C-alpha cells in the first residue's frame, strides 16, 4: 500500500510539474524557479526535474507570430471539412502566408505541413533547406497521393489475412493521421507496429471482439490480441 501511495504521489507530482511548465510557456516566462521547490518530493527523478527547472527557456516566437498561429489553429478547429471549402482554403492560405513572414515563426512548424497536405498550400518561403554541412539543399522527397497510400496499406493488411471490411477500416484510420499531418501515427506505423508484430505473433490479423461486460454507458472489450485499428472503431 505504501509503495502504491508513493507511486501515485510521484505520478501526480509529475502531472503538476508538467502543467506548471506548460503554464509558464503559455504566459511567456523565460526562466523557471529552482528545482528544489519540488524535486525533493521526487528523489528518483530529481536529476531530470532539476535539469528542466534550472535550464532557461528561450521563446523565439513573437507575440504577433503566436497570434497568427492561434488564428490558423482556430480556422482548422472550426472547419473540420475546411479543406473542401474554397473560402476556408483561401482564408487559411492568406493567414499561413502572414505566419510564414512573421518574425519568430518556426519554418519547421507542423502547421506548414498541415497547410500543404490538407489545404494544398505550399509556401516556398517557409522552407529551410537542410544542408547537412553542404552548400546544396537536401533533395526533395517524392509526393505520394493519399488514395494510393491508403490502397497500398489496405493491400498489405489483406495479405496478412485481415478481412476486406476490417482492412478498409485499418487503412482508413492510418491515412487519416497522415492527412492531419500527424506522420507518427500514419503510414509510418504500418511496418514496425503492425506488420512486424503480426510477423512475431504479438498481434493477430483476424480475431473476434468479445464484450466482457457492458452497461448503458460503458463496455469492457477484449480484442484477443487483434489489431486496435479495427477494435477501436468497433
């Protein structure tokens, strides 16, 4: 019981510290207070906490750039189907252009990737060539159509024995992440997370979904080591 209480206390402290750091970042503070105020309660993680709380944070983004970025996020949030609306696309393109020219705007901001892949807005001025010590910019990567990527992933799932209906769901879940600019949860997960784990017997391509218990508002579901890509939507 004591160990459990200590673990819960450490977890809550970590959550509190995270919220505190985020709050300071939002309010524009450049330096954080000494770690000793909280690190003494978290001896196993004192070194990590100390490094976080004693390292100055340099916020390069100006208030103007932050305001424009917030307006871009607002356009995305208020218009989930905005990429299909010409007026929304035009407004987003105009605002993204302002952001790219604003002082302190990060050229590697994911919002530029969202603008390009979702809204079709490509701003050459926003690109910063990665030279890797060379005077020549990195070679441009080929662009693959979303529909092609989705069909490819579906064929892969089918080849592993996933049923056509579930293969459609799996490929749709992954491609939606890519469409939103969240590359870490799209096509990039196909081989290491799903193919490799099915090859190793960690996951199974086709398993029944069992409802263990169910109420009017909740359910305990056992996917029997199937793919969460189709278990989740179920």
